[in-house]
């Protein structure tokens, strides 16, 4: 998990978790990229530990691994016959990722349909999402509405919830590109498990510009605006409010690094404790999968029956 994941989604999940909240580690989505099976297993466990370390409480919410609940893939198969080729072709993330891959996988093209299934299986009302996922959520709503019009009122139409700040976090070295686990530069991505020295080094070397004027302006100052966005996401302020306190880049970077270290160090420490006990993590996700299946199974069955499947 990097700081963009944390601010864009996970921080919201923690703040809003309750007994009706469901969170899944999307290992099926990871198959759209070239990944070794053993690496996928380890990264799936890493993600579970990171979410728990960030504050998700399995005694309050339901946390599970996507592939452990078969209804996700099964409902995606049904919804692929409701979504259209044109809709999927227009997905911005598909076009961007496909342009970087030779012989991209069909799963990359249909990824938004599986995401729709992830959401619709739980009669979801609210989905905390980052800026990059808004288009996918809108597709989910369109597919659900089309299904309901054709087959009856089966699905709830979900609404997106975005943070006031932190919904769009960019690479610290290439601030015109989203921070990413798969394509960002090593110095451009801050992980929640990075140590204080690494965080400080990455923040201080973050790309800004040459005029040293502190102003929140994505168009002309993307690097600086990215730092202000991260700062605001961590502090709960608006980026413009953060900018008003500074006249130079150096003090801003120093304070941002300190705030980031203060926020992430407890998460990294808890992550280490959780990762050392894989049996406990497996027990949590098994219980979560059982709870998730109990809710999503009936929804899938209603959808399948509505389409004429017995």
C-alpha cells in the first residue's frame, strides 16, 4: 500500500467502517498484470496486513479475499452480457494501461465489469473511491440500472464518496502521472511501510519547480500541488489552506515529511506485527469470506434467476 492508496481510499474505509461495511483484497484483478503465483500469494497477504494495520477492524467490518468468494467471478460473467463493448472501450484506465502493454489480457478490458460485481453483490449504497475510479463507478451504476430495467429491481445503485483532499496522488518524480505500485519510479512512491529516513529522502527530492512560490495550482505547478494535496489529505485541511502557511518549498517539505512519518510509523509497526502471524491473518480472511458469501450468494442467485438461469 502506498500513500495514494491510503489517502484515496483506505483512510476513508477506516473512518466509515461498520458492521455493514465490506472490504475485499482484489487478487483476481491482479491477474490482469504479469505476476508470478508465489508473488501474488505474498502480496495478497501483505495487502490484508496493511489494511488491518491502517485501522480496519475485522470485529467491526468484513474483510476478505476476493477469490475466496466465488460469486464475484460468477456475477461478473453475467454482467459481461449487460455491459457493452463500447462502454468498456471508453474506459480511460484501460486505454492508458493497454498502451503500455504488448498483448494485453482480455481481463484488463473486462476489469470494470468485475469491479461492478464486487460492488453490486453487497447491495452497496456508498463506495469510497479515489479520483481514478470514478469512471468505473459510473459504469457500475449504468450496468446496474440497465440490468434492473431488463430483468427487475435486483441491484442497488451505489453512490461514490471522495475525500476532500487526497483523491488524486501523483508520482513524486513524475507529477503528471498517478502514483502506482506497478509503474512509478522508486523515488516517486511512498509506501506505508517506508522508514522515516526513506520518507524524508523521497519528500525532499520530490519534483517541484524553480520559482519557489507556494501556490496550489495543478496546471502550472503539478509537483508542488501534489505535495499540498498529500499534506491536506493527512492533516484534514484543504490544499489551499496548507499553501497559505508557507512562503518557501523547504519548510513545506520538512513539515510534510514529519507529518507523514508521524502518520505512517504506527501503521508500519503494526504491519510488522501482523505479518509475523500468517495463521491469524488466514483466520481473519476465512471468517470474512464466510460472512461475505452469506450476503453475496443470495444476491447472485436473484440476479441469475432473473436472467433465466435455474
